[in-house]
């Protein structure tokens, strides 16, 4: 839908502005919302917050997310390793032979 495309474009624009803030030195290169994403509900609700950006910026980087937020169950597990190294958990072919 057009509304969904608009939200997608808004997200790309927001990511670009965060990248520009990192590039210009306004945001830390190692400790920023992009580097630490995704932020889970547990991370946002934790007593300790050791980031130079706000919890609100981490949880709701776009205004429409306050109503339509998807909370990831976990943060990054193994970064891109799992994407680049798929693991088959199926039984061997001998299990399917009659």
C-alpha cells in the first residue's frame, strides 16, 4: 500500500540521517542506534542504559512506531554468520527412504 511505502521511505531517510550524524561525528561510531539495533523490550526496560542516545530513540526511531512497534525477541545472535552459513537441521536422506 502507499502508506507502507511511505513508511519504508521514511525509514530509509531516517537511517540516512543517522549515518550522516555518525559520519559527521555527532554520534559515536561504535555506540549508536544503528550499530546496536535491534533494541529488544528487555534492553529498553533494563535498569541500566549505557548508550549516548535515548531509550526513546532506540525503541521508536520513527513516530509511527509508537503505535505499530514490532518487538524483536532477541538482539543480534551471531550478526551475519547465520545468514552466510546456513545450517540444515533436517534428518538425513536415509530417513526418507522406504
